[in-house]
C-alpha cells in the first residue's frame, strides 16, 4: 500500500511540474504578429482571451463576422481575441500574411489581433498549440479550422469549443461572460 501511495505522489509531482517547477500558462509564450512583430503573450495577462485557428477558404470562414461582433461586444469589458491563421486543414489558408490581413479587413472588418501563420498539427505544431491541446479540459489535436480555446485571466485553458460552435452562440458568450 505504501508503495502505491509513493508511486502516486511521484507521478503527481512529475505531471504537475513543468518549465522548471512552475506550471506553464498561456502567458508564458511568445509568438509573432501577422505584421512580423514579436508578441509576448503576457501582454494579455489579466484578460480573458479567445484563441482561434482561422482560415480564409473554409466553410467556417464566415465565423470571422461573428468573432468580430463578439469582440466588439466584450472588448470594453476586457476580452481579447487572437486569431492564428493555419493552413493545416485542406490548404484552406494558402495566402501570405499580407493577403490574410487584406482579406480579413476587406471582407469582415477584423480588428482583433491576428498572428503569423501557425502550425496547429503535427510534429512542427507551434508550442502555443501544444500547450492549448494538452491542457484544455478536452485534450487532443485540433480537428478543423475555427476551433476555439477560452483562456482565463490567469492563463489557463478553461473551455474548448468545436469549430461548429458559432462565436455568437449562447454557450460561447456565457463562457466569456463568466470569465470577464
């Protein structure tokens, strides 16, 4: 019995210790904006953040409109939205960063933050997406474009939403409101 308890304690310590003894949070990462500037994600510390992998040629692309509406509704209360364009699903984001920005502004008036094109799958998966997919309440790879991760003010993934969950759905808006 003591051996089982000891093994349990060792296992618990191993899985709870990350990055030099500290639990990682979303805010421990850096990325690059769609305009090529380094972005330390700790600039979002203290705010809820909705992270979305986006694409310009996807059946879910019209969700840009809903994301922008949600952003405008909640930005004054602190919500941040960060879009990570990805070409991992059916080559549905083939454009350059410049083309992506133009598309988003022209077609959907996107004013929330967009980052560089990012790998969300495979061995070259961006460390941010590795963190998101391994620490979300439902773990596992991103299944398609416009999957959403809600990050709490303290940098933890508190909710994950499938691509089919509309940005303006009650489920998503309620989760955002609960984290403001």
